[in-house]
C-alpha cells in the first residue's frame, strides 16, 4: 500500500481514554496535526466512551462475541469522527483503497475501521481484541514503518491487549507515548 517515493507511512492509534484526561485530547490532536507536516500519518481511533457503552450493554444483556465485536468497531468509527473534528487537515477514511490518496494529498487519514474489518474479517470476535490489536493489524496491512500507541499515562501499566502480539507483524517497531509526554511523538516518528 505504501508509496515509497512519498516517505514512509506511520500509524498512530489515539486512545479513547484521552477524553477522561482534561485537555489531553486536544493536545494530542494538535501534536498529530503538527507532525503531519513532516510525516505521513494514518490515525486509528480507540473506542473511548463509545466502546465503554458497548461494554456496559454487553454486561447488561450478554451480547454474542460477534455482536459485541462489531458494535465496538462501530464505536471506533464514532471516535474517528471526533478525531477528524479536532485534527486539522484530517480526513475520515473508511476503506483501505482511499488511504494512499488521502496521504498523497497531504492529509492525515483517520481510519473508520468497521467497514474494512467487516470485509476482511480476520480478527477474532473477542474483547481480547481491542483497538490496539486493530491498529497493529492496520499497520501491517499498510506496510507501515512504525506503530505508535498514544494513551493516558495511567494506562501504560498494562499497555496492550492480549491479542496484540499476534496482530503485530514480526519486526514492526512500535512504541507507547503517554498523552502528557507528547514531545516524544516527534522523536518516535523520526526513529
């Protein structure tokens, strides 16, 4: 998928938990927008409060793993709309064929992943597969140079879901950046 002449593609997953940290979402979105002046970026949204609503519904009504999985993916799409509203120069993309066009136009591609993943249907339907694993899958599918997961500092103790290692392509560099240490984003993108 990558067009090497235009520079490597970087995948940044922006965690939904940022909405619980005052000012974090806007700071992260500003930093991603600024980084896009020098780097080609695909953003994979977390699920945030939208996925939390699915989790709560699942606890109350015992959804099938399949229903909960696809509803959580739609939650990521919803958070994607929030991110596009806050990342200057970003465009919501819902299929892989449009990612390269978006990047070549100099925009940040914010992926609404439900449509793509519904057609690919390669990940297990389980709460063990979160947006972290989905970001890892996307990074591999687009042959990204690196994957960066941006999360609240409090979430760095248990940084990724249990399926993440299976979804991440062998040898792909990845790192965590705490939302209160966004100066590290440029360092990670250049590394």
